């Protein structure tokens, strides 16, 4: 009887998921297939097309644009590692502070989340004004820094803007994990003689690890698609072109839809591959359930 009920529940679940699945296939699957097809052709604004096979891909990977493509890939990886790492450290620190604020947790959390609530384009324009040679940042530092005029400073500016905006999001996710930890565990560890550092490494960190891993996964995938911040701050100048920005420049600015589709496909494959690696590496801890632990 129990088996029959479980089978009926599974069938009901599949039927309920069917409309969403069909919608996802139409909205996600069709554009991917269309982009794959378009990437095999040379097209122009006149509508003339010519089949090229894999020429668009070879041009990007080891052809005429290989240097630009791999430079954009390196910049994307650099921003992902540096900004993602800083957001993780600062976000965890924010979560720990908010977790121990008690009655003031709500107002402080609302203030901290203001940067995250601001649209990315608006935040980038705001920081663009602040980072001008005569802007408030240089006034506070007492130095004349051309934040978008040289490679190191331009990259640092992009990382700064992204960390300022998104670290609160990481902090919110980690805070949710901290609030699920039973207080009895801390009391037991304290009775056993564990100090603050030992309680953090033995109780807090292991139990909040799933929330940290989820935040890390979100930020890695988002940073690998980074476009708006470098587009507004530098427009890709001085070594700040990312894969998404490079794709936009080729597809829209240069009106090379076929080549741009190939670049978008390569970017999609890279992001998808990294997502699989991250999920394979930490997905068991993040997505496991009480019945399905492996």
C-alpha cells in the first residue's frame, strides 16, 4: 500500500512539473539551440549567410582572435578569484557580526543590504563618479589615482565595486546558515573547555559550510558572466575585458552575429563546466538530504 502511494505521488509530481519543464525548454533550450546553429554561419545585417562550420570557434580559440579571447578569459578568471574570495571573507565576517548583534540585527542587516539592493548599472555609474581623478575616493586617500587609466588600478576598481555591492548578499546567505545552528552545541563545546576559536572551527564552520558553499557557487557563476561593471567603468579598456564584454563587442558593436554566437557558446560551455566541477566537488554537502547522504 505504501509503495502504491509513493508511486502515485511520484506520478503527480511529474505531472505538476511538466508545465514548468516545457516552459524551461522553450525559454532556455530554444535560444541555446538557435545560438549553436547561428555560430556555424557567417551572417551580416543584410541577411546573407554562409556556412562556416567550426571556423568561428577556431578563430577564437587559436586563430586571429585567440590572444583577445584568452586575455578576456584570463581577466574573467582573475575577477572571479579575487572578487569572489574577498566577497566570501567579508560576507562571512558580516554574517558573524550580524549574528551576534541581538536586538540590533534587523536595522543593521537592512543597512548592510542597501548596496546589494542597488541595481548593478546604477552602482557602477555611482562608483564611476566617485573614482574620477577629482572624486571623493582620491580626496579620502589624498592621492591622485587614475582608477580607469591603467591596468592594475582599473582591475582593482572593478573588484572594489563588485565586492562593495555583492558581499552583503554572501553575508545574508551565511547568516541564514548561522541561525540554524542550535545554541546547545555551543554550550556543550564551552562546557568541554573549547575556546572561542575552537568553537568557531569545530562547531560554526562545519555547520555553516553548506551555506558558504552555496554562496560560493552563486558568486563563481555570476562573476564568470561579469559584464555590466567593466562595461560601464572602463568599457573593457586597460586589461578589463571579460568574456561577456568581449562577446557583446563582437556581436553587437561589430555586428558579427555568427562569431558573437560562437563566443557566447564558448562562454556558456565554460560556465557550465565550472558549475559541474563545483557541484561535483561540494554538491554532496550542499544538496544532500537526510535520506540520501552518500
